[in-house]
C-alpha cells in the first residue's frame, strides 16, 4: 500500500523529473502506478521481494500541453526513463483499457514508440488522481 507521506514523495519526484525534461512545463496532475511482475519471478521469489525489487514505478504526469509517461525504480522512487511524451490533443488515444477494482485499478496504455500495451496498476489510494486523469483525456 501507498502511505500518504510516501505518495507525496513520489509525486514530488515525478514533478521534478518533468521539470528536468522541460523547465517550461507545469505538472498539474500526477498518477502513481506500478508495473506488473513476471509470473516466473513470483514463483521463484517471495511476492513482497519481487514487487519491491523487480517492478517499476510508473508516473503519468499531465501538464498544460502534454502527458508524460515516466518509469523508474519503485524502491527509490526516482523517475529515470521517459517512455512517452504525448501532446494533450492526442492523449485520448493513450488509454487502451481501464479496469476498476476494489483495491487495485488497472490501466493499459498504448504508447507511440512501443508495440503492444503497457499495464499500469494504480492503487485505491491513487484512485481520485486516476479518475481526474481519465476525465482530462
């Protein structure tokens, strides 16, 4: 689960990552999620160890002009990789599918540079941001 103080740290790190990429942008909304783990890793390792070490953190940052999809380490919270920057006018095609659940919500993204879809799991604690993200697109 995502504690409130940890969530604030992750949001702050994602904002800083967007500003490092383009200082003229103003991040308005950040959605925090995690990637899925490999079923083989779940089989060989303890689930908690696998989740913390082998999954990535995903950050969806909405600015006035674009949507940034960032990926980074889940343990440090640092957004290291820019997966896509999509202009806000074209961001409607970014979301392929959404499944809302009681504890976890799943969002599948179609990224321009990738084949297939990217799965992002969003915690119940970040559900309000997810709903605002989907309404914005």
